[in-house]
């Protein structure tokens, strides 16, 4: 909305302040600056506010606004006087304004840095979190305009408003003066205010998805009059699933006399329906969708599933139609799944919703499934159904113009009926937020992801989100850091999901293998070694083994403290006539199920070859669809209810899979470990401690300890059940598939144990870092280069900046001729290195551009001549002289900022390992001591650093400190958009940074900071 000419021409309408937000109840609203065009809206809004709320706002009876009031409240300069409004359907439901004041409380301009703030919310919308959202946004606006404090006068009886200020998380002071409460809020964000903000975001977004998945009534708009067609198919599937709510068929082409269709009420429009409709499934051509959305918005529909195609997947014109669809829906407070969606499913007994094109609703289970592709959704539903797995919920988001994988993670974190979240993603609209949410969710339940479109460098048609240029290997490493189980195919996703949903997490990598085929056991053994597991020699029960023999052997393995998991291999029995008996699956399944019936804490998987009915029998015997008795998740009151939610679990309980508790293992109760060590019992050379039956092997932190997202998810809580129960035993047709799924479970369990005790940023860094000095240098350098693309720093400039963070770069001296080289060497001291710095020869020792261990002047002159004779003139080579560093391992350390993913820290060995083989590890910034330790140990060539083949181990502690210092630099100063330290020679004692390049630029906009807002793509 543009301002009128009456407004100050010096301050244009700040459209970047506009934002769509999700309110506490899951509905959406729009926040925007108030303009002079809003006079009528403001008057109408004020007329709907109660006398009590008016009294609280103006401290006196104030029945109506005068013309002067209306002018004052709609005319702003967007600097010293700012007003924001929350709108739904174009009408105001809440307002906030600030006026800059001086020390005496009189109107002022900059540099005054205090403002008086006041709110007003319609009574009908109080309790929806409107004022809390407005506080976040007006505070961000104020900081942008140089205001550092808010002052507010509140009547003592206005408890709701006092609570909004109190629960915001900002540092505040309170006093009682002249019959009112005087509040002062410091607007600088704090850890608490950020935690409160993210906690509110999590609950609101989870609620918005829950409203879509559990509606009290559904209308299918576009239901055909004859069988067939998309709308009629969805209606049929709703009825077949036994949906527990009210269902309506809507089509404007229905005959006026048509009362029912397929047994449900039929209507020509939503206006004919007397009751509230919560969810609308839209199945009309794209050109008719705006009419349907308007009908839904005007009649209070809460959410939409848009099956219609013809949007961003069709190109630029369709992309604009898609954006307009989202704008229209959000203006009415509705969220959208789609367009081009396949539908949604909720198998909860109280809902039984199948608002999708899937002809058969899956069984009830404990797996949540999100997919950005209808075709992949069909394949996953089919695969899970075939293997007897049940689902708790399913969302196929199509073009994911609004509801995305991030929203699904918010919902899955809260949902007590979901133990495992499976996601098929083709694009990440907000990677920073995804990794944050995934880390928090993975701390209490597994998150398994398949990422499509990994190598195309573009988003699939229909996905109108920013394209990230970071390599897929980096994306995978960052997901692993967040605890996400990243797999390559949907088959691997199903394999891992079945194991994680039905079996406890393993305590370590030791695997027992038993079965009636020596060959199949050996294949399984080899597969375990390939996946980094530690298999015991296979136990061959021989082909004569009976189901009872299997039961006894499995029971013995489960009781054995020297193994952490069991894989059972089975081939058909051979009868007396030499023919295979393939029909004994039911008998074997019963035997295996009885063996684990005692509630073993070890996962069990079965590998079978052509045993008819075994997988089906195992699924039937112990299915993921079985309900589990649960207690309510332990929670404190929400911040908006007066206190922050805290992550609380029983001090003696840990969680082995979501929904199961047991006594904590020592690993769970241990304190922080030293860098590079593991709390897992599977460290090399260390046997895993046996897990007692029923005990958990992966920890949720004990009471009083922080979760990985403690600062950003104070609401974290675990769901629990009253007693452990045997889970579904997954069956696999190939050893490699079973082992791969088990290996993912082992790695995830180890991540969760370590994540229970978060890493730290060492305090010693604070004493050796000059943050203010670095900021001054950066400001001065950027001032000399107004180019928005920034500028690279010279060698000396980079040395100075890095030195402010305790990173010493060995100096180099230019050598434009032999005499200068000799003088430089005399200054530095022999031995020296002579090397070129021309861009095409930098770090290319293989081309002869580097001469090392030059011992004296004669050798230096000779090396200089050889260099110029071989490669060219000195002006082309730009040779330099540098003092030799102690011998060690050459490594490379980098940091860069991706606009979508954020700051990334990378490490590898210099040369071929990282450049040719891609052996580079990555972590998100800011990195902790644990991240730094894991970073240098996670590359394949890491043994070179630790004494490989008899070499001396290098100083990895110094290397970890360097990584932490560089992480701190780019985290403190987002203007540092790239740093490359190459080579970093790590010796047995200390390290030497021989080369450094730094690039400065205005920092890219961040999508994960600031007040809550929904993305607009």
C-alpha cells in the first residue's frame, strides 16, 4: 500500500516492514505500516473495541476518535512516529505506534533513542498473540530507526498488557508512578527474547498445521456431478476413510434441487452452509480458484488444500498467479497446502481424514510423512503399505507455496502420535531455519530426509524459492550436523523409517549376526564392515535350523552384553524332496516375535530371501500401527502464559525412541566431553556397555541440562509412554538394505547422545579477540569500496584483520627482482620459501611455482632464475619471499557466507584430497568446541593428522583453536563474506598460516533473524 503525497517525501513507505505472521491459534494475519488511506479502517476498528479496552488505552473514557486523533494516528514520518496495524481481510484487528521522545518525555528526533509505545487490540482477537507479534515487529522497526528503549505507561489493572511486556524476554525496568505502571524495555535482543520469539513461532506454526490436519468439517469445492474427476475422488476417499467430521460437496454448477451427493450435503457455495467449515479442498481449474478462495475467506474457512494445477510449474505467469493465491489466502487468515498438491491424511482415530487422491488410507501408525512431490508421495504410501507400516500423518505439498517442510517439522515436534518424521524435499526455502528446526526435532525423534534435485543447481518447476549455490555435499554435511538422517533414495527412507519407528536405538556399533545360511551371513558381515559397524562373526544355525532354534539364538543374542544390535538372516527351508519350503514365514515370524517380547533394548532386523509371508507376518505380529499409552508431555507454562516453557524430563530417564523411556545410561548422564572424544560407547577400541533390557541407549538430557536448541526452543519436551513394548521387527529383502538402515540408526543414536550435552565456545577466546578493533577496520575498508559486491583485502590488510582475532599469518615480502628477494630473505632469515602469487599459479606447487628450504643467497638467486625462466617474467609471477614454517601437514581452512544457508566453516587437507577427491568437512557457524573437534576428524584423510603409518601426530588442539577463532570472526562480522587460510601447516607443536585471503562485502540479508514472518517467494 503506497502513501499519499501528504506524507513526508523524505521517508518513503517502508514496504519491507510488511509481513505475514502466524498467530497463536494457527491463523494468519498481515502486519503493515499505517498510512493516511487508513482513516476509515481506523475509525471502524476503534468502534469495535470495548469501552474497557479504550479506557486502558487512554486512561479515561474515550468513546470515539476525534478528527484530530484520526489524523495523528494515520500520519507518520516512519522515523520518529511510526504506526503498525494487524489486518485480516483488509480490516484492522490491532494497532501499535511509537513516538520518539527526549529525556523529559517530549516529542523529539534523532539522536534521541527512546520512544513511547502503545497498543490496542480488538477484544474479539485478544488472546491470539496479536500484541506479542506487534511488539516483535515494532521493536525491530525501532532498532532500525536508532531507538534503543521503549517506555510505556500501563494501568495496574491492565494485566494483559503488562504481561505482553513482561513475557517478551527483553531487559526491562518497572516502577509505579502517579497511579500507573511505568515500564522501560531495552530493545537489544537477548537470548531470552530470541528463545521466546522462536517458542511462539514453533507453537503457532505447529498449530496452523494441526488445524489443517484435524478439521471439524471439510468442504470439497469442485466436486463433480458424475463419478470420476479430482473433486469427486477426494470426496469418495474422505467417506471411505470414515472421516469423523462433517463433509460437504460444493460446486456452483449443481442443480438447485440437488440436496445430497454420495450421501453428504451438496451446496452451490459455502454461503449456503449454515455451519462453520474448517477446511476446504479446492479442485477447480486455476482460473476459478480466486473465486473459491474468496468464498472460503468470507465464510471463515481456516485452511485450504489446493489440488488445482496451472501455477508456478507452468512458468513466470503461473508463478505470479501462485504468489497472488498466497496473498489472497493469507489476507483472510488462511494457510495453504499446495497448489498442485496431492492432499493430506491424518489417521488419528478421532479424525480419520483422507483428503487426498490416495485411493486407500494408510493404516494408523507412528510415522509422519511430508513430500513435495505427488508421484513420490504415491510411491512412499505404497511402499509403506506393502511393508505393513502405518502413518500418523501425510502431507503432499505440491508447489509448497505456503506450508513447507519447516512447518511439518514444527508440527512433528509437537505431535505425540509421531515418532519418526520422513521428508522428501526438492527445495529448501529457508535452510537456516530448516537446520535449526531439524536439530531441535532430532533431539527427541528421528528426522529422515531425501533431497531431490541435488545436482541440477536449480529448483524444480513450481518451487518459487531462492536457489542456494552450496554443493550438495555441503548440504548433506550440514544436515548431519543437525542430526538429520540424510539418505539418497525413497527406498532407503522407508528402510530407515521402519527400523526407527519399530525398534529402539542401538547403544553402539556392535552387531550380532545369526541365521540359517552361512553365505547370507557373510554378505551381512561384509555389509556391516562397509558401513563402519563392528560385526561379530556370523552364527550359522545351519539349514536344518527350526523356528525354535531361531528363537533361542535370538534370545541369547539379545541377552549378550557384547553386542548392541542383532540381524537375523533367513533362507527357505529345504524339504526332504529337495524343494524349498517358502510358506513357513508365519511360523518364523511368531518365533522371532516371541524372542523380543520381553522388551529388548536392542534393535532387531531380519534379512530374508524368498520366505513367503515373513515380512507380512512380522508386520502383523508387531506393527507400527499399534497404539501406545502415553502420558502428557512435561511442560511449564508458555511465555505468553507467564513463564517460559522449559525442556524437562525425569532426571533418571532418557528416551530411546520418541514415546519410550527407561533409566538413563551413564553416557546420557556424563558431562561435556573433551574435543574429539565421544560419549558413545563405540569409540575405537572401546567396547560398548551392555544395555539392560528395556533401557534406553540414546539420551534426552537430564533435568537441568540444555538441549541443543535450549536457547531457541525453551518449549522442548519429550513424549513418553508408561512402559516399553516390543516394536515391529522390520524385514528386508537384501542384507545391504538392512545394514544401511541399522548403520543410520547407530550414527543417529551417537549424535543424540552427544547432542544431549551441547558443545561450548571456549571463554579464552574473549581475552584474545579485539572485536571492536576488527569492526573499525572492516568499516574503514568498506568505506573505501562502495561497490555492493565488496572488495578483497590485500595480504597486509588480511593479516591485520585476522590478527585482531588471534590468527597470525606469516608475513611475505615482495620480490620483484633478485636483489629484492635477497634483501627480503636477509630480513626474514634463512631458510626461506620463494613462491609466485599470480592468481593462475597460487597454491600450484605442482607447476613449479614454489621453491622451499632455500638455504642461502646463492641458492635463492639460482631458484629465482629457474622460476622466471620456467614460468615467465617477475611482473607476471608476482614472486614473494616467506620464512620457512616447521614441517607438518598442509591443510586448508575456509569460511564463507551463503545467502540462504548462512556462514559455513570448512576444513580439509590441502591439495588433491580436498580439490580432487572433495574430501572436505563442513559445519555451520558459530562452531562449538565439539564442532571443531568433529570437523577435523570427519574427513576421510583424518588419520594423516593422527600418526598414520608411523608419522608424528600433529597439534590438532591448535587446529581446533584456529577453527574456533575463524568461526568467531565471521559470526561477529557478517561483512566478512569469505576467508581462505591456505595452506595451514600443522606441525607436532603448533601451526603456521602461510596464506590468507579475505573478502569483505555488505552482509547478505538474513532470513532467520528479526521478528517472525512467513516467507514470500
